[in-house]
């Protein structure tokens, strides 16, 4: 995410927070984040963590995709609601260096698909849980997955699925980039 995208994300968080009459302090407390961190996100001065963006979206009653909907490239009338062109994918870069690309961008649908790109030695910082189910396919690299107390090391070509209400976290333990295709229902990101 470049500086402009950071500023756009920050603008969307601030605008939604204010429209719901939630103060920085209230949102920080609900998300278990510092006021300063949320302020930096709102001013486009920091990349969010995966957990922070999910917590903020849940507390404000939207999916993560909502924050990026207006930044998406124009879509032709023939494609809208059916096709997402590679050049018009919305990208989210998290503070860990993990980058998500939304392959389906329809907030009114019950299924979402994205590609997650993990630089070498990057991990989500803590387990989190949410409603729904997830499935994924390791396109490239190694992938480490923790679901509850279970731990898995997956290789290129392996796939996985789990109930998202179980606490989970993941990462790339290898020295090469990892690329994962995710399918999530209902949309969380």
C-alpha cells in the first residue's frame, strides 16, 4: 500500500468512525489498540496489522473490503458483479509485509476470494477468530497454519479448510515468498 492508499484507508476509517459517533478513545478501547495507533492509521502514517484492521472493521460494522471499495479501479458494465480483472484488484499491505489482493470485490455476496502474498519469514502476530469458514490453496512456497491447538506445515500444492470461529494464525516460515489463494464465507476482509 503506498502513501496515497494509506491516506485513503485512514480517511475511510475516520469518516466511518465519526459517522457512527464513535470517538478515537472508544474505538481504541473496543479494539484493544492505542489511541495513537488508530490516529496514525487515520492520518495515513502507519500500515495496519491484519488483526487491527479486522477488529476495526468488526467494531464499525463493515468488512475490510468496505474500506477500499471506493479506491477500486473503474469496472466495465459487462464485468461488474462477475469479473475482477487482474489490473483492477484492490491491494492491502499490512504492517508485517503481507499483501492481500481481492480477487472478488462484491460486498453484497456471501463469498470472497483473495490472494495473500507473504514475504519470507512473515507471520500474523496473534491468533484471531471470526464467523464463517475459510479454505485455501498454497500456490507457491511454504505455509505454516495454526488452528486452535493444531499446527500444520503446508507446501506448494497443499490445501486447507477450517471453521473461522476457531482461533487461527499463519505465516511463511521459508526463505522464499509464499502465495495463497483464500476463499472465505461470509466475507470478512
